[in-house]
């Protein structure tokens, strides 16, 4: 039998798989580009972005998550901020308790300050996990993207790419 150790794997999360909390969000398509669009309004919305990665019950196999690329367009007016947190949840055994741990991350050099993240532009923001994580068969990993919008800010989320090593 062979052995797979591929350091250049990626998994796409489409905007249709994202769940927003506050504000008016709707799917849209223009020129064959699908986006999750936020209507202009002053509010703070948190979006849950699931990262669907291959898992394995054996240690050091499956997906080893390293970075996450987030693609969005901010138009009409600057946001107040756009920030990211990455969480790893451990699924409980029967009658157990779900636990969730915030992962330590850094922004790419073009998004290190709120001013860089909230500008009107096409954005590709890369989030790097300080310590990459193995995703095992009792784990869920997701991104919480917090969008602090001004009264006339409009956002179009295009999707999220998880970049990982795959070992099997």
C-alpha cells in the first residue's frame, strides 16, 4: 500500500454554506459569480463558516489545517471592521459536553489593522494558524467572521478556502 502526504490541499466553502446572525443577507449572482450579500445597514453580524475537511480517527492523519483565505468585496462605504476567529470544537461522547477552543491566528500583511480590513476593495485575506491543527474524527473547525458595518456599508462574501496538508 502507498502513503499520501500532500502539502498543497485546499477545500472551498461556498457562500451558500455560510450562516449569518444579524442583518439582511441574501445569495446573489452577477456575471456567474455567486456571493452572499449583506444589505447596507449599521449592525454587527457574525458569520459561521464551516470548514469541511477530511478527518481521521488515527492521530496525525487526515487534514492538518494551516491557513484560511477569505474572499469578499466591500463596497459603497467603509466597514467599521472585519475580523476573524478560528474555532476547534471537540464533539462529545454520549451525554458529554461540546467544547470549543479559540485558535491563535495572524492576519496577512495586507490586513493586520482594522483600517486595512474595512476599506472599500476586493479582499483576499489570509489567516494563518500560529500552530496548525490536525482535524480528527471528533472535531469540527469553523471560522467566525465578524462584520461591523456602517449605515451604508455593503458586503459581498465570495467564499472561503481552507489550506491544509493531507496525510493518509
